[in-house]
């Protein structure tokens, strides 16, 4: 017959083993529980909710701008207004993110409202929002703002547009991965700025650079032809 003391020791050891097993299982499941908790928190965070509204708005903008010319203009306008509503919701949740402000500007521009669009781009390109943009994204936003300046008042806003375009060119740098088509577009806009300022020779050079980057740019071809015709007319008068 086993002594009472031995029986007690066995019971104590057995209890300790069970307790250790429970603790071990708890520790193994702890990271999974923490991870799922973090995921739940991150998926419901203001930034994540803002991103969902942004992506929804971007899809609406894409649908509106890719619609066929025969499509109803009222339908496109409705899609654009919905895109603006989604961007507003995204901004309310995360006002420091530049992307929803840019989305709002693009939708407003397509709706034919350049002044509010310009205001949204001004916000996107100001601190702290601009800190969320990488150099290429900032350059693209600057080009969009330059286009709006020229659309609102080509002559009076040419200086502001030109400053944005020159800064955009600087941000793009001179790497091999530069987009030649975008370079052509920027140079064409630079030519329009110089032309609006009456700087004809600088405008010609910019239009030629635009065509070197992208020979299919009709605006650059027309601008260069316009300046050449004007020069010929002036020479004939002399």
C-alpha cells in the first residue's frame, strides 16, 4: 500500500503539470488573439475607413471619365458628384492625407468647376497633406494645378502655372525611368505659359522640346505653327 505522503506528492505534481499545460496553451494562442485584435482595430481605424472611401471615389471617377461620348451626361455628372461625396467622407476621416483632396479636385474639374478644384489641389500641395506624397505624385499634382491656372485665366495666372511646371520638372529628376510622354505634356504647358507671357522664343523652344519627347502632341504642333505663322506675318509686314 502506497504511503499517504507519496499520494499527496503525486497529486501535487499532477496538478502542477495540468497548470503548466494550461499556461503553455494560453501563451501559444496569445499572439493569434493579439493579431486578430490588431486587425480588427486597423480595419476600423479612421485611416482604413478613409482609404475605403477614397478607393470607392476613384472607381466612380474612372467610370465617369471612361464613359462613351454617347453616354448620358447626367449619368456622368451623377458619378462625379458621388466621387466628390466619397472624397469628402475620406477627408473627414483623414484630413492630412493628400490623395482624397486630389481626387476631389479631379472630380470637380470634370464637373466644370475649376476654382473649387484649384482650392482642393492647393490643400493637397500644402503642409501637412503634401508630406504624404512622394516626389512623382507631387509633380503630377503640380501639373494638374498648372493646368487649372491656365484654364481659369491663361494670361494672369501664367506665372503661377509656370512655377508649378518648373517645380514638377525638378521633382521628376533626370532618371532613366522618367515618363517621356509626361515630359512632353509638361513642356507643352510650359510653352503655353511662355506664349501667354509674350515670350515667343522661349515658347518655341518649349514646344520643340515637347515634340521631341512626344511627337504626337497636337497642342505643341499647333502652338509651334501658330508662333511660326505669326512670325512670318510680322516679317511680311516689315
